[in-house]
C-alpha cells in the first residue's frame, strides 16, 4: 500500500510537536507605537536643526505604517520617503549603499524598481530587521539620512516592557550638551533639554510636561491664548506668542508641571538653560 507524502508529513507533525514548531520561525514585528516613536524621534531631530522633511515608516514587508510631513516640505517628498523606506527594508541595507553603487558606474541598477537615494535606514531590533525609516526633503541627502538614523535608533533603543533602564552619566551629559531625548517609550519620554534662546509657543494636546531646571534661568509664560497657532504634527501645535497667561522666572531647582493642552512659552532665555523634560502621555 502506498501512502502519500503529505499524509506522512501530517502524521509526523501531529505526533511530534517539536517538528511542527521547527517549521515556523518566531519573528519580532514593528507595532504602530514603534512606528510613531520612530517618526517622533526623526521629527524632533529635524526641528532641533530647523530642517524640513517627510518621514515614512514601513514594516518588514515594506507596507506603509505611518508618514508625517513637516510644514514647508515639498509634496513629492512623501512618495520619495516611502520609496526609500521600502528599499531599505526589502534589501536590509541603508539606501546610500545603492546610490553609491550607481554613482560608481553601475547604472544598470537604475532599471530595478526601487529608490536608490540616500535617506532610508533599516530598523534593527535584536538582530532582526523589523521595518525601516525613509526621509526626504531635508536640507541635504546627508541630513535625510541623519533624521532617518535618529528614527531607527529610537526604536532600537526602546526598552522592552519590564526592563530597568540605566542611563550612565556620560550619556546624560552628552544629551544636555546639545539637547536630546534620553528615553522615549509609548507612555512617557525623558529629554535632556537645552535652550540657548527663546522658542515658539508649544501646546501638546496629549502630553503633560514635567520640567526640572538644572542650570540657567528663563522667563516662562503658561496659559493664556496662543497667537498664530498652527498644527505642526500629530497632537502638536506651535505659535508665535501668548496673549495673557502667567509669567514665571525659572531658576535652578524649580519644577513646573504643564498639563496637556496648556500653551507654554520660553519667552526669555538670557543664557543657556538645561532642564529635564519628562513627557507623560494621557491615556
């Protein structure tokens, strides 16, 4: 009697669970929260450098998960950033690799359906490529890549649930030297913030800010009505000034809690000021 191979295989898998498990690989997947984290980090890096850009994030299959365009970026940047992200994840390499190859004379690669332009970076978590970030529309191709790297690194550095995070002193000092995020997860963020001059009015519609001043002084205005307010990103509004509000003079040691939805403005910054900014997202 002849038995079909498919039947034999089915019997083996039924009788040997270990054999069945060997047929399936366990892989990490990028979540929507992770995609938003990548975009937030890339956009924060862009704003710190007064840059424009479109940031796109795709999953490991190249499927678009999220995209954000900073005001002033040319409209076509969205399609280009998505193409960069897809190229980076499907080839598991930064897109600069392919731009360099083509620039060195291998022009036949331009016939391939991909986007060989600098600015696409794979997101790697525990050695697995789980997605990619693509950026287009910054001041240069190199800056496109810098913003994409900031987004990808934010996801790679995010701690797993239940993990204790330790930030050594040198890392914290480096963050304050230029003003940079120290930790960004779904429900909260910790920034080593630095200001060298006045800024725009800010409203975070979801995030409550907890500020602890370490060095320097500043004039902070909170409340009132924002003037020339405009949406600059998801749950983020910026403006030119505040009408009314309450003015405080900040100094080292002060702590200020600014609930989500409240306008706030560093109106006067006579010299460098450094402060921890803990952002807690409303659930």
